[in-house]
């Protein structure tokens, strides 16, 4: 151990780190150039890029709860770019690239850990689909290949290659698969934004949106009305509720999505493993716990309760993949709210209200896109509404013109 680290560890008086925390909240002003609704990763990332790269700092991020306490706090932190469509692959690849540099950018450790992601194919149809995904990924710069059962066995020796009725035929090996500490991501962006003058107001709920002549002029909150030059909604599981306040409907249905975690055990699983056919994915955290997730609940609902149904079905499948897990203890189960679109892609960009911008439709796939969403939303706002090329395919208008970006197959139980 380096001597300086030992000295630091044994020292009672830790050196004061300037800006170690978020600055105390300023008084809520009556007007801002930009109001961002929602302080999840996406909201604070947008504020960060606006302040750092576009010099726009008269910005308020309004959060009804606390920083990063929504889906950002509840997700399983899978980061990957092995999607199916060229539009999706390009977008998520750019996000992974930004994630890789984020600890350096913040000078703050987001615990980014590149471990690779393995998706299992149990049917011939899945093998065909994976082959196509691997090709498209490679074409757009991703590191993804189809591997055979022998290679899978070498990567994950503890995996049961014959889970009941669904033997493992092949795998999609995505070398860029990674995880990061979700609250560190939110805090890194929030600190970077507030240090540059952005105001973060927690416990501030937007209750209504004032639209005059098809432009948003103010938002009403539980702490009073705030005038704004423009507004961005980044409220994940509440997108259609907020859009209704601005006077339009979104093609979204909201479903609970659950996850769970076990007691910690010795490290045995480096890659993230997912099985779309068994509706299950598993990863081991840096602390040794196993995190499990699956598909959204089967009915739309605004509720974040955990269910016994999901626990039974998800764990039954996880134990098929790793039979020895039957002896482990489950420690916690929780849920978030996912805004699902019919093509499993986000809705980003312009809305029917001129200066009201959308960062929505984040379903089960929005953590990995946090950096690229912040970056592109900031470009959109700073240009006064010019939609960056990367997010043009995700406009809400695509649902009127049948230009959907179908990522359903590449999303199932892999998050
Ligand atoms: P959030 O973090 O939800 O932030 C939105 C904020 O808006 C909230 O804090 C909320 O309180 C606030 N808000 C809402 N309404 C108002 C209002 N009226 N006024 C003010 N504030 C308001 N994605 C991945 O990429 N990988 C994964 O592995 C993954 N796993 C997941 C597992 C689970 C169990 C869940 C639930 C989701 C998962 N996701 C995953 C999806 C991911 O969590 C979300 O897409 C992402 O966190 C969305 O980030 P956000 O900043 O847009 O939203």
C-alpha cells in the first residue's frame, strides 16, 4: 500500500475537499432561461452539458423528490450498445463512449466497470437474430460477436448449459457491456452543473405547465410559479402525466419494472448474463451481491410495489441458469416505473408545444443513455430547437409516419 494512502487512511483530519458536496440551494427565482423538470440522471446531465459546453447557466432543475431518487436510483446499471437498428446502435455506442470518459471528466469516480455482456440464445430464431445484431454492431463500431457453447462455457464456467427445455445454443458476446454506480453518475453531473451556476431545487414539484400561443411561458410548482424561456421534461416514468399538463398526449404506457438483490458471495461472475427466452438477467456487483432483473410487469400501473409473482418466476429462471443459487438469500426487491413505447425506443426532441422539449420514453433502457441524452438535449436547447442528427430518428412524429425504430428484440430482459 502506498505510504501516502496509509497516512491518509490513518489521519483523523481528512483534508477538506473543495466542492465535495452540492452547494446549498439558492432561493428559487421567479424566472430562468431554462427549466428542466426532473433531477434524475437525464435532467442533471442536460444541465451539466448546457452549463459546461454551451455556457447556459441560468437554469433550474426542479425535482419533486430528491436528486437521482427516481428510476436512476432503482435501475440495475447495465450499460451496453448491442442494439438491433443502426439508429439505436449509433446512439448507444456514443453513450458508451461518453461513459468511458466520465470519471475523468468529473474527476469523480463513477465506478465504471467494463465486464462484457453475454446474451444467451436458446432457439434457432434467437441465433439468427443475434447474428444480425452482431453484424450491425460491428458495422457501427461496436464490439459484438456470436460465440458458441464452448466459448460460453469458458467465459462463465458456472452456467448451466442445459436449463430444462431450453439448451444454450449460442451467445451474443458484447465486449463493451459494463456497469457504473448509478448514484455516482447522478451526483457527478449534479455537482458539475451546480458548480457552474445551475440551481438544483429538490422537493419542488411541477404541478402545471402554462402554455400561451403554443409556447411554454411558465411552470407552476408547489413553491410558486416560475417563468421560463423554455422547458425540458426529463421525468422518466411520469412523461405522459406531465405532457398532459402541457396539453398533448404521448404514445406511452407506464409499467412497473422490478429487480432484486441477494446477499454478497465470493466473486464468480464477471460478465453480465442475460437470457431473453427465460426473461432474466443476472450480474454480480463489486460487493459480491447478485442483482437480478427481468421484464416489466404485465399490466400498466403507477405503482412501485414488489410482487411475489415476479419473485417466483424470475428466481425460478435464474436458478435454472445457475442452480447453486438456490441456496442463496434474497436481501431486497424493489420496482421503478418504466414508460414504454411500442417500438422500445425513446422519444426525444421537439413536442407539439414550440419551446417544450422531450426526453422521454425511457422504458427499461434509460440509464445507459444518460450521457448522450444530456449531451444531445443540451445541443437541442442551446440551438433553439435544431434537433441533433443522432436523435432525429427518435422524434415523437415517427409514430404518425410509421417510421418506428424497433428495438423490442434487443431490449428483452437485457436492459
Ligand atoms: P428518473 O431517474 O426517473 O428521474 C426523473 C425524475 O423526475 C424523478 O426523480 C422524479 O421524482 C422527477 N419528477 C417526476 N415528475 C415530476 C414533476 N412533476 N415535477 C418535478 N419532478 C418530477 N436502464 C438501463 O439502461 N440499464 C438497466 O440496467 C436498467 N435497469 C432498470 C431496472 C429497473 C428495476 C428499472 C425501474 C429501470 C431500469 N432501467 C435501466 C431504466 C432506467 O432506470 C431509466 O430509464 C432511467 O433511470 C431514466 O432516467 P431519468 O433521469 O430520465 O429518470
